C-alpha cells in the first residue's frame, strides 16, 4: 500500500529511465550474473547497462531497433539476453 513513508523507497524519478535498476536492486541481481568465461577476452561491456537495456525492452515493449542510443547496442543486449535464457 502506498503511504507517505513508502513512497520514497519506490521513487524512480531520479533514474535515467524508470526501467533502470537502482543500486539496491543491482546489489541483489549483480552477484547472480555469471562471470565471464576464463581463457577468452576480458569482458568489456558493462553488465549493469546490458541489464538496464533488457529491462527497458521488457518494460516498454519497444522494438529492438528502438533501444535508446545511450544503452549498449541492441545486438549486445539481445546476445546477453539469449545467453541468460
């Protein structure tokens, strides 16, 4: 239930997009993301940004081509989503 005490906890107005992960949400989800495979190139992509891209697609229902330019490329976001699936 919305109360004056609970509203600040769920306020997303300071985020870039309402679908972006808060620091608290990232602290829960981040450790669950698999590490990069050993022996290959170092991971250069920001996984939190990739997850923000996935959340943007899921929350807005937009087409992959409409993913904002300040998120990772749609091919990267799609590739990670497929790997995690």
